[in-house]
């Protein structure tokens, strides 16, 4: 009973943090001249109120969920992966190059192949900072940030150069984008008339796979042990260096898959750059961190979490149309939620300390009584 | 190409490199101060964006770049106060909460811009100040001594910060708090106060960095900084937490950017090659990180919240 109670309170605090963030968002809406309640109603109605909205929400949640479950792996191993953006870009590039190289493969071959290349591209881009951390003691926070910048420049270079749509050169418009990718690489739609595609199912499966990996395999046990205490893990004979590299590679793999799905599930079926990583990823590499944190770094809880944040993105666009509130509001709100959730950890810990202290006192008095009794 | 022409280009490139290095330098000096006190702030880019917007807006309304810059600093300090509360009092994980600050700044600056300004109007830049006598030195003069006030301030802060960190009690306290907060605490110096002040000054500089960028460019737009704040954080490691090291890193980034820009306008380098050139500083930084990680120790208490008795 006691256990259940402490679990409930530990859940209440992050939820309280989100409510606090949403309340601040309401104040922001008011300041922007929009009615907060009807504003939020518009948002959630657009995101979850009808099939089209649900489909759009599912689409937005795909990269968030994939990056998020990747973050679950790395954060559980106590490795801070800020490189989701770059890993998405690299995964997308590897996959795009593959699709352009093998246009004649049929769909059953090409779709799995490009997704696999996306996974590999992201994994390599994650493994590099992993190796730098393991062998040269370079902070993964910094190297992943730097590799984000490198990945964006590689993307710009390739999309303006060898990968550019030949039509863009003919027309002289030179928009940095690829030609339409082979139709056999399109991700199949799940339902007639709705935009949501196979990528959503893949993301759900990936979330489940990561849960199995973390809690049902020896590798997952090793990664989590390294996360809890590197020293203890080393003492127990777990290869810490290799685990760090693995954690970042797996985390990158998930982001890479997200990048690939973003390309092959896009409406234009091209890879396009506006020169920044945000332009391609929609900041999913960062927002995935928000999703994972909100889910308590649990891959299965990341599913509803990603749907919530995906829905907020869809809702924000609706709000922009309905009430002229810039959709950038959601990015700001996401930032607030991160700050609040991370800060709320303090209160959760305090509560836990208080709780275990009380338990210790109770235990102590019980033992004393027993001793007195005998 | 004759000699006169190439000298002019050289002067212009170096001068613009110094200008472009200024936001990096201001932001990374601020970050270095915070890290020296043991606090990692990954939100620099967000604070820069907010500083840039506020400065842009204020200059748009008042026409005075100095007031704009002051507004940037002030806004950064407010963010610093909030960040100090989160990290010092609430012990929030610093790697992650900074990303929250970044996202907030990214979204908020865009939101405010769209709501309050909408169509981008150019603003008044800083006037150039020609330092008497020094500006008249051939070649060196126009390279180094014909900049705006903010550039001089940024580069003067380098020796000032070196002095501050190495030769003042306050600087000693900052460094000590970053290395061993428990020891400082036992001497009766407030860890909280030292960290609060370092974070607030550091974020003020990040705000000023954003202001410098917006006022120098004369515009604001969505994601104006384009990850400059993140680079500034890496420059702190690049410079091994020392002001002059940070300055060297900033100058490399500024110079590369200037060369790329100059090459593009002259049509010497094709656009695609300039993307690769733009990548160079990031790659150099990664190698520098490898070197620094083995030679210089980061502040021992970096990103570790201090709790008495633990």
C-alpha cells in the first residue's frame, strides 16, 4: 500500500509540472490576445477531435517517439545525447542516397533497405561521440552538438551538389532538394484517404523493441547498470566503454530511423534543406528529449507522451489559423515543460527522502519494541 | 589581381572576421564564467535569441543601439536568475534543463517577433568608432581599430576576465566553487551567492552576444543565431576555460566565417564548397576537444549541484 502511494505521488509531481507549464502557456495565450481555454480547446480539438487530426498527430509523433525512445536508451545509460538532430539528418542522407542509387528495386526490397540505411547512418553518427567519450574522455554533450553542425553542413553540401534534383539545375532555380525519390521507396499508407503511413507502426514497434531491450535482455541490464553507477558496473565486470558506445549508437540508430521515415513519408517525397537542421527535423531531435523526459525515460510511456506532444504541434498550427497565435508558442511551451519536469525531480527526490526516512524510523521503533519485548 | 586589391580584401576579411567573432566571444566568455563556478548552461543559444530579439525590438522603437544592447544584457540577466534558481536551488540536471531554456528562447523569440514586429524592418547599427592615431596605422589600423563599441568591449573583456579570475577574491571564489564547493562552504563563503552571480553575469553576456548579432546584422529573423550559442559552449572547452583560449577559438570561427562570406561575394569559392568550409570549425573543435580532454581538467564540480553535507 505504502509502495503504491509513493508511486502515485512520484507521478503526480511531473504531471503537476506540466500543468504548471500549461498554466504559463495560458498566460502567454492571454497576453497574445487569445482566450486560453478556447485556445487549448481549439488545439486539442484539431489534434484529437477527428480522423484527419488524429492522422496528423500520429504523423507528427513518429519522429518524436523514435528520437524519444533513443533518448531513453542513452539517458538510462547516463549518456546525454544532444545529437538527435544530426543523427536524424545523417540517417535521412544515407537512406536518400540508397534510394537514389537503387531506383529499380521493388518496394518490398527498397523500403526495408532504406530504413536500414537510415538506422545505420544514425548509428554511426551516434557511435562517433560514443567512441570519443569512451576512449578520449570527450564530453558527449559537446561532441554531439558539434556533430549536429557537421551533419547540417554535409546535408547542405550534398543537397546543393551531387544530390540536387537535375530539374532544379535545368530550370536554374537551384532549390537545394533531391529529385522525387523512387515511388517504390514511398512508405505505404495505412488507411485510404489519410496521410498516416507505415512509419507510425514502425515507431510503435521500435518503442516496444526498446522496452524489451532495456528490461528483458542482458545488454539492456548492462546499459542500465552503467547508467546507475559506472564504477559499480566496472567492478561487476561490465565493459563500460563498449556500453557507452553501444548506448549512443543505439540512440543514434533510432534518430536515424526517424530521419529516414521523415523523408520517405513526406508529402513531397524529396529531401529538402533550408540550410538549418530545424528546417528538416522540425526540432524533433530536441523535442524527442522532452517526450522521453515526460515519459520518465520509459519507452512504452513514450508512446502516449509522443502523441501528446505531436498533438500539440498539430494543435498549434490550427491555433495559428484560428486565432493568429504563432505556432512557435508550442516550441516555447515545450521548453517550459522541460524546465518544469527537470526541476520537479527535486521535489520528487525530497519526497522520497522524507518517505524513506519515515520508513527507517518506523522500522527502527519496531525493532526497538521487539527487543524490549524479548 | 594586383597588390592593392588583395590588401583591401585582406583588410576587409580580417575586420569582418573580428566582427563576426564578437558574438561568439561574448557568449563563450559568459559561459566560461558560469562553468568556472561549476554550472553548465546549454541554454546559451536560447538566451542569445531572446537577447537578439529584445535588442532588435528596442532599437526599432528607440533608434538607439546602446539602449538595445543594454536591454539585451538585462534580458540575459533575468534568464540567468531563473537558470540559477533551477540549477542552484532545485539541483536540476544541467545538461537537460539548458535544452529547455534553448527551446523556450527559440520559440519565444520567434513568437514575439511575429506578434510584435511581423514584417522585418532594418534597424540602426552601431556607429563605427575610429580609435584616434591607432586607426591611422596602415593595414593594422583599419583591421583592428575601426570597429563598433561592442567589439572593443568584447575584446577588452578578455584581459579583464583573466584578471578577475586570477587576481581577485571574487575570481578565486568562483574558481574554488567550481572545483570544491564543500571546501568553500566550510570557509563561510556562500556557494549559492557565488554561483548565482556567475550565472547572472554569464547569461547577461549571452544576452549581449545576441544583441550584438542582431544590431550588427540590422535584422531579426526566426532562429537568427543558427546554433551559434551551442558553438560558444564548445569554444569554452576549446579554450580550456581560459579567457584568452576562448578568444582564440572565437577568432577561428569568426575568421572562417568571414573567409567563406568573402569568397562567396567574390565568387572565388562555389556555394557548395563554402558549406564544407563552414563545417571546418566544428571539426576543428572536435579535435580540440580530444586534445583538451586529455591535457586540461574541467572544473571538478562542473554540472554537479552542491548540497551541504553530501
